[in-house]
């Protein structure tokens, strides 16, 4: 990457950001649309966005731009239809446009017949566009490389298969050659595909040789930018980094550096509510990059989010010495949790990507539904009884092995799934209900025997074993009422901050009674996904049984919006450290910002009160009681008198909500965060690089309105 390109890119970032700072704050003060309140959207409605993009599982993202349209593809593994495809105009608000394949049926295990493909199936798609055609390449472990192509992103997609290539990426070069890099061990093979994509050019192989002392990983994303070859890859794991290699020639030599370093965005490993101060977190890794017509560069990149699964974030890229690095000038290789929306040339209102509710009144499903493995289409119907989903039971040993289970991804950080069910058509041996696909798994439902029916809440395990080849299951039931009503409601309440799921039931759809202890949700490598709520019906006697009818599937997201997304504009607040409870305050001279210990009486010191002044784009200035503003000067904080002048860059801070009630303040002078030293009263600096997973580093604050 030449220096002039780098300079233009950085100047473009600063100019576009500065221009957007003077935009009106009216949109920020306007109330959000009702759908935005009820369902997660990353768009804050004030010219900024907050990660994660979807707050639900989206794995192994790859992104492209075609004109002013952006497309995103992700892993779907054993869920059908396969290869999820999203579309956006602004990189923040996305909509599902379809899937590349309805059913990936490559043998009995794909149909849950004599085995399964949990954690396998569609992996790490490479999405590309060339000469009017969209292409998706995705490896299926143990089966081969699937190649899809279509003139339209909505399909139909042609499909053929090549020999398998792990975590590959494809580059259509400007000289007509088609390169594919793959593998997770250096040196990485770079092969050439034939023009028809039906095979590899024989006898032609290139390599990405990693220099001594450097490291690359897997999950490749291969590009050509301004004549330079760029390969992005992720070190395998959870708390791992993403690397980038750059070369003048496809044959190298390649130079490698870290693209994003130890960035958790405040997401801990393990249960979030129990995160200790030593928690390393789960880091951004594995994702692609894309440019905008305005010259900005962005990455959509994945990180683990515990039992909810792996999610994606949108983060800015800054070119530095020829390398695309995640981050902003002054804080490279780190990512902001909240930032200004990309300058794509398109203004879009906040729109939820996923509205999960389903009344089954239409001729087709809500497209968010996916079958667990390949379904048997003769055993489900939307037309046998209009307005319901009818599932006929198929033989299975357990919910984990039950065919025709219809699932969705749950919304984080909290979601409540409720479904209405009619069990009048069940036969002896049938089991039907609402469950969470995982290992271990859990469900609530009705079990039919020759003696009658019982309401049960079951925890089940697969006994461990390698991914896709579990040992026999164990089942632990909690019995509810015998012979419950044939018409009832089932509910699962998932809290991903505590990793607890509560199962309950109701006879009238209004009053719900919990059944069994809360279920502890986990992320594991057997299904290789977060928990998945599913409607199911199977027969444990080894024979097909009766039917059940499902209706009115409703998903509530209690925390889609609220104080965790609020900025207290125009209010007087206090800010206390999440590490030690100390206050941010004006010092005794009224000239500097310090942190002071909380008073034993619980009283709020007068010097700790600040008025939150709106400066637009989700940014604030903090005005102390003496009329001075908090400002940053070479990483130090001071209190500055502005007279009649308005707050400028030095006095402006990006208000960053981390969820769970934690807030950070990013200085716009260096894109670092206000920080204190825990248990050490003294000066506040603008030196923190990012959030700690436990929220106790001294840079994460709680705020409270005083006036």
C-alpha cells in the first residue's frame, strides 16, 4: 500500500467524521420506532451504531460490495436452508435476502438417519462477485467444497462440488486468474481454479510462506487492493487475534502483522455476570473487509459470545504502513464498541434485521426458521390445518436426534420464546414441545403414553464424544402435571448474561408456571453453535406416531432497548468507576478531572456532578459545576473554560454503552478512553485502549441522574 493511498484514506476518515459531527442532534432526541424498541438493532438512531450488529449468532462472516449494495454471508453448519445471505445499504441495517441452498443432503447423517452432522455442514463461506455473477464457496468437512453461483443474490443458485479445501478464500484477479488460498498450517497453498470453476489448474501452485517469527491462522479472506495482495486469517480459538499478510506478488514475499490485538469489546469468557477481574475475554477474530464509495474501509468480524453463540461486529479499518488494521488513529488494533455509522452515501432509519414472531398463517415460513438437519417434507405441513404448523412425529431416541425440529437463533442479551401447542393428535410414544438444541440440551413438552400424557421438563446429554459423533444420551426428567390440557402454551426465558434458561407452561397463555430448575446454557464444540430454540415432535417407540399443531410463536426481547442504550443528554449525572466505586470529579482547584473515593455517608460530592451536553452523533461534553468543561490535552484531562464558545474536539467524547449498564467515554483527540487507576485516587487520563471483560479496569463507569 503506498503512502499516498494511506494519507488519503486517513484524511477521508477525519473529514467525513468531522462533517458528520455538525449534523443536527434532532434524530438522537426523537423517540425510536416501536419495532426498534421491541427488537435489537445496532443503529442507535443518532448517526452512530453499537456492536454487535445482530446480537444473535452469525458465524464466519464474509462481506462484499457491489456498487452501493453490501452483501454478507455466514456459516449455517447443520441447519437448513444453508448459507445465510444478508443485504445492506449502510453496513449497519441488514436484511435477510435468502440462502444459497435449501437442503444440503450429502448422505443419511445429513438427515439424522444413523448419525448426524452436528458442527459440520456449511463452514466459512467465501462470497464473491465477478463479471455479473455472485459466487459462494463453502467447504463441507468430509464431503467437499461446495460452489454456488447465481446472476442474482436472491438466486436461484447453481451448485457443484470440488475436492475439499479448509477455510478457503477466492480471489478473481484482474489478469483473469482465479486464486484460492486454504488451510490452517503454513505454508498456505494458493491454487488456481479453471475459468469454469469445475477444477484446479494442474501443475500450478503458489504459496503464502509466513516469515520466521510471524504467524497466520485459518478462515482466510484474500483480496487485491491497490495492486497489493492481502490475506486475512484468524488464529484458531476464542481469545485469539486476527492476522494480515501483504505482498506485491501472489508468490510473495509476504509480510505479516497483527490486524486486531486482544480486542474483546468487553465480552468475557464464561458467564458474563460472573466475570472476574482476570477474565481475558473473547476476542475479535475471523472476518472480512470492505470499502465504501467514499473511501472508508470497514471489517465485519466475529467473536464468541458464550452460550448465545458467535456474533459479528462492525469495526473501522485504518491503513497504516500498507496494512489494513482494525481501529482508529491513535488506537490501532483496537475497536470501538460504539462509533459513527459508515459513510456509504445512503441514510437509513434504524430497522431490526430479525423479527422472529410467527403465526403460521402464510403459505411460507418466516425465513428466519431453519430445520435441524435435512427435513422430511412429507411430515410437516402449513396447509393440513390452516393457520398452524403441523408436525407429524418421526421415530427418534431423543430430542437431540429428532428430525423435523424447526429452530431459530435466540436474541441476546435476553429473549423469551413462547409458543401455543395443541397435542390432541398425539399417539403413544410421541413427545412434543419447545426445546434448546445444544449439548447438553433441554426441553419442555408433553409425553404421550398408553396410560395418558404428562408434562415434562427434560435435561439431556449426549455423553460427550467427538464433534458429530456423540456417545449415547442420558435424560433427566422433571415431571409436571399428569394429563395436562391438550391446548397449552410453552415458554423458554433465556438470559445470556447469567447463562440461565427458565422453562415454564401455561393453560391460558397468561399465567406461566416454571417447571424444573433453571437450565445452564453453554457454548460447546459438538454442535459448534449457541443454543437454538426449536419446535419438535418425535416418537420414541421406533415408529411414526401422531401429530401436534404449533401456533403463535412469539419472541420478546426485554432489553432490545432501554437504559443500556440511553445517553442522559441535558441531565446532571455522576459517574462512578465499576472497579472501586470512586467518583469522577473536579479537583480542589477546579482545573483538572480526578477520581475521588466515595464518601462513607453515601453523599454525592458537589464536585462529582456534571451536566451532559449534547454535541451530536452520540457525543457529549461534560460540564462541571464551576462551568468548565472536561477536555483532553496530550492524554491528560483538564477542566477548561470555553466562555461563549461551543465544545470542540478536545471537549467531546463518544458515549459508549457496553450493555449491562456500563459506559465508557472515548476522547476524540486520540480515540482512547477516560481511565482511572482502581483504588488509587488521582488524575484521570485518556489512555485506556478498550473495555475489560469484567468491566473493572477503571475505564468503565456507571452513571446516575442527579437532577
